[in-house]
């Protein structure tokens, strides 16, 4: 009886919602337009260096940042690459790589056939996939990075891989910078914004990769493992802290809406 009473009480609310949706203006959320949009490939460097186009939601980069729901880093992708070539867990690694490729392809719509595989899922055409999919892309990368870091601590002989991985990461940073440069120049021409974050992001990516490569030259295995873990922690904390520097130093709490709701 309680369930029936609850349903009867909720019915008017549901009917009102249905009536509202029939008349409401939902802008770009109408139909299946959202699912046909993808991020341009020119913005993929943001996965490698999250602030390469500027601070979070800071003009003039709001239009870019509002489209993504997270980020990775140069160090994380470096260790993930090393995790791919570790021994064991072949089936799990294949699943992680396959899922990561599908998510990345659907976020950027490239390559065309692979980029639309996830789009056939029910109602996937009704959402802006790239705004919510970053966490799904981060998961396999983080797990693979954990494999790579674990392997380096257990098998000291693999430190040569770390040197080559660091060099590959620095090359990837420079390549991503070349891809991002036209977007940065376009933003500069439009609003006259400086490229401070662009240069700082490149410097941070190269610096962290170089530090990882330098750590690989150390002979003490336990010390090397501790330093590599410390680099991961510092990188994560530093990237997380960047938006806090643009937060207001003082605010005034507006309690008028709270008072209105109480009345």
C-alpha cells in the first residue's frame, strides 16, 4: 500500500515533467546532434599536457576546457607505455588497450570506422561523449602505468627501458607542441592572449620526462623506485594544484538564495 501511495503522489510530478519537456527549449540537447560531435584532433595534446591551451575555464580557453572531463600527464603516459611491454597479464593488457583505443577514437572521431564503434550503443548518440569519457580513458592508462612502475621496482635490469621511454616521452611532448601551436596562435590572434601556459606545459612535460630518465641512471634499485614514485606524486599534485592559483583570494557568500529557499 505504501508503494501504491508513493506512486500516486509521484504521478503528478512525472506528468508535469513530461509536459514541461514537451514545451521546453533544450537548445543543443534536442535530438541526436550531440552524439555526432567530436573533439578536433588538434586538441589531443591536452591529454598529454592538460594546461597547454590555458587554465581551467579561463578565458579565452573556456570553449576548450568545457569540452573535456579530465586529463592525463606526460609521466603517466610514459609509465603506461612501459607497462605495455612488461611480462604477463597479456589478456588484461589487450583489453585495456582495446578499450582505450575505442574511447579515444570516439572522443576524437578518428579513425572514422573505429571512431564510431561505441556510437552504435543505445542512446550514445544523445550525449557529448567526449565530455564524460575522459575517466573511462584514464582508467586503462593508469592501470598500465601501475604495471610499468611495478615492473621497474621488481626488475632493476629494465632501467634501460626507462631511459628510452623518457626519450620517447620528450619526443611526444615536442610533437604535441607542434600540433597544438596552430590552436594557440589562433587563440592569440583572436583575443591577444599570451602563450605562458603553452610554454610552461612544454617545459613541465620535458622536465618530468628528463627527471625520470635521470633517475634511471641510478644504481640503487630501492632508491630508484622511491624516486620514481615520488615523481608520480609530485606530478599529480602539481597538475591538480594549478587551477587553485586562479581561485579568488576572498569571496562574499551570498545567502539571499538560501533565505529564499527557506521561506
